[in-house]
C-alpha cells in the first residue's frame, strides 16, 4: 500500500511537471514538439524511462525488507533530480509567464528566463553527480588554545565523517582515491565522526582492504552515527539488529580504528597529553540519544586539552557547552545537505535552517566546534556547490 501511494504521488508530480515543461519548451522553440516527432519521442522517452526505473528500484528496495536500501534508488534519484529539477524551474517560470498574459495581456519573457535557468541547473546537477561527489577537498583549519601542550604543537588531525560506504556500491576506486588523498597528508591522528555505513555492517565488506590502508602516526579513532545503528532497517528481530551492530563494531576494529562508545582515552607524546572523548550518537528527536557525556567524561583531568567526537552538531548547544573543559568538539551529520554556495568566507546551505552549526568552525567562549561537511553521500548521489570534505586540523599551542 505504501509503494502504491508513493507511485501515485510520483506519477501525479511527473505528469503536472511534464505538461508544463512540454508547453514551455514547445513555445520557446517554435513548436518543436508539434513539428518534430523525434523531439516528442526524446521528451517522453525520458519520462517513461524515469518512471520504469523508479518502479523497479522501489520494488527491489521494498523486497529487500528495507525501504531505505538506497543502493537500488541512488541512480534513479540522480536521474529524477537531473531531469526534473530543471523541469520544475521551467514549469514555474512558464506558469508565471502565462499568468502575466492573463492579467496584463502581455508575455514578460519569463518563459525564456526559466529555460535559461533550467539549462544552468541541469549542468550544475550533472557536475554534482558525475564529478563533484568524489572531488574530495582538503579543508585546513588552525585550532589554537593555551591548553594545547607544546609536544602537540603543529599536531595534524585528519577528520573524516559520514562516509556512508554503501553509497559507493562497488566503486572501490573512489574510496581508494580518498584513502590515498588522506595518506598524502601524513596525519598524526585520524578521527572519524560517525556514519560509516548507511544501514548494514556488510556495506563495508568490499572496501575493507582499502580502508585498512589509512595511516596515522598516533592512531585512528572513531564513533558511531545515527545510521550506524541500523535503525532504518525493518529487522526480523531485535537480535538481528544487535548482531549487525556487533559486526560493525568488529569491522571498525579490523580496519584499525579504536571505536569510542561513551568512553575516553589519553594520547601522550613526550610525556605530555591531551584527552579524547567519544560518545555514541546524540541528536535532537527523532535521532537517537545514546550519547552519555557524564559517563564518557569520568576520570578526566579538567585542565588538559580535551577533544570530543560527537556525530550530531546539535549536541554542542544542547549539552556540550555545559561542559566547559571540552575545548574542541568534532561533528558531521549535516552533509551540508550536499548542496550550497560558497564565496570566500561566506557560505550558505538550506541545512542551515535546521542546524545553526552545519559546516566549518564555530566558537562560543573558549569552546570550539568543527562540523565536517561529509566525506560521502546519501540519498542524492552527488554534491552541488559543496564538495566532500577531508578536514585537516592543525593544533597550535598559544
């Protein structure tokens, strides 16, 4: 019943958008569809192919017992966004132009503006899908504090987050490219801030040999994100869900990551040390709140520089700021919505409407938060304007 409802909604949406975009293009290009049967065939073959592929993918995803088994749906989502986001633009401007004619008996050439914008949209989406989604960007950030010991001055931390490894579905080459790019940075520490997988521990299997190649002088540490718990899967039993989580924890260990689940560790260099805390996922509803800062902070020295790994940046405002000894929090989760604009120091993404801290460095008093914009992707198989991020954090002792 759920699938039927989704299909009806999708069909109605596509029908309305196609009618408007058909009329718009036909009008702008001198009745091209009326005069040329091949143009009509191309237009409607795109529509028919999209519907067929979506139905097949939805049925496969549903038969897997997991409607969020996006491996089946990613390519189709990409096709829908690639063709229908421009068509939506066309439809809006065509509607406005038609409305202007009804009111003032005059076309305002909005139809042509809409087609121009739609052409640009098509190019941006295509670039996001075929180029930008694996166009990994190293973003460098200095972290200064008087609490950083001299032995840690210029220490290089590489943060990666939200890999959603299953999204790469057989694309070992891209993960190998990512690993090589990270290793070129010669990290002292590698910190992973959650969502290694989208749903299943088994997503990691084909990528294990590649992920094992990640190197860091003083170790690799990780935490869990909301997707890692498998809560978006219709498991046959609670036991099956727990087994999946145990497998995932084991796989973290197999690739050389020390998974911190509501615990802390001290990292010592030349007799001096900093503290690293890792909490389980803590997010605002409906996301799970397994993170326990009180438990995680036991036996810590409040005077030492302390780094917290917490997947969801909303945790920072909600709880972390109440723990003033936590100097730096590293998060991910937002993906910067895989869409946004950046011009110099100015940046914007629609995800900012939900998350005030969604990408980059934030500070309140002496406490800092850095939000990684995501290294992988989920849902839409691409990134528009916001590249996948490898964060390079350089500690500076003041």
